[in-house]
């Protein structure tokens, strides 16, 4: 061992020594020491490909980031995602305050706080569906649907979803009001009229 060396293993990386530079392994030293459990190593900052030194306390420092590793790497965007992590639940399951990793498939909204329109259906956040961008769809109420946003479109939910073919929607009234015998004889009177505007005036 010579001056400035902290260790010397004849050039071989070991748990307690960076072989080629004879220093003690530290996440953020720009030296990847796999024998010390490192998978990557930069200057200690989080990057798209590496958890920085801030993850050391979780034993995740200098590891390749993934949604579900339990460490929030704000520089890392999961595969198929559109924005970096803003939460990360260990194991990758959905919780009410954080989207998981979609069973490993990630995609839009992975490791982000649940938001109707993020394209990630988080049932723990009371979502039944989620259309990316938040638009209404044939089966899903969009982000503009108030208390029924990101729920399956249902006649009687109080939200008129044009994409689902609705022309009207009165909360709690999924079927048309009773019609008189004379009205039923009118050719304009539809045989079935849930959430479809009446063609004639009601008495």
C-alpha cells in the first residue's frame, strides 16, 4: 500500500475496496464496484439510470432504478411513462396515494400520484377506468365528470357522457319517466329512452 491508498487488493474489487483505484467503496465516487453491491455509480445524484447516494439509507444507492423499489428517484421516468417518479411504493402495488408499476408493465402514470386522466387505472384511488388525457370515452367518464370522473359511464350517474351515446343524464333516473298511453302511440316516442333526450314534451 502506498501513500493516499485506503486499501489495496492487487487490482481486484472487493466488498471493502475499489480494486483499480485503491479507495473505499462509496456510492457517488464514480467507480462501479459490483463486489460492493453497486450496479451503477455516478456523482451521487439521481439519474435516469442510477439511484444516487440519497438512496443509500434504503440500501438502494447506486442501484438501477425501478418503479416499486421503494425509492423516489425524481430523475427517473419508468418505461412507457411520461413523467418522472413522484412517489414509489415498495413492491409496486397500487395504494390510494400512489400508482404502482402496473404489475411490472409500468406505462403512463406509473409511480405518480393518482390523477384522473393519467392513463393509469388505480382502483385503490377509487378509479374504475382512466383514459389518458382525461377525455370521455364510450366506457369511461373523463376528468371533467366531477364526482364520477374515472368511473364507468352509467346512465343515471348524473353525468352526460356524449362519447357513451348519452344525450342527457339525470342522477338516479336510469330509465325514462312513465308515459301516457297517448304518448306511447306517438311515432316520435322511442321504445327505449334511458339517457336519451325526449323527442316530445312531457306533461
